[in-house]
C-alpha cells in the first residue's frame, strides 16, 4: 500500500512538472516578441542620445 502512495506522488509530480514546463514554453514566443520590441526601443533611445551629443 505504501508503494502505491509513492507511485501516485511521483506520477503527480511528473505530470505537474510537464504541465508547468509546457505552459512556460508556450509563453516564450510572446516574451521573445516583447523583448525584441524593448531592445529596439532602447537602441532608438541610445541612437537619439548619440545624435544629440554630437550637436
């Protein structure tokens, strides 16, 4: 009976881990697009500052 409890706990842990990882991997494209937008914004600000310093 004790073995059945451990098997249940292990199964729930594995399924839960795959569920969490699946959810995180589903978020990567949206986060990547937001990161690209943020990097472009920072580069635009940096370029604007460089232009203003040269004047």
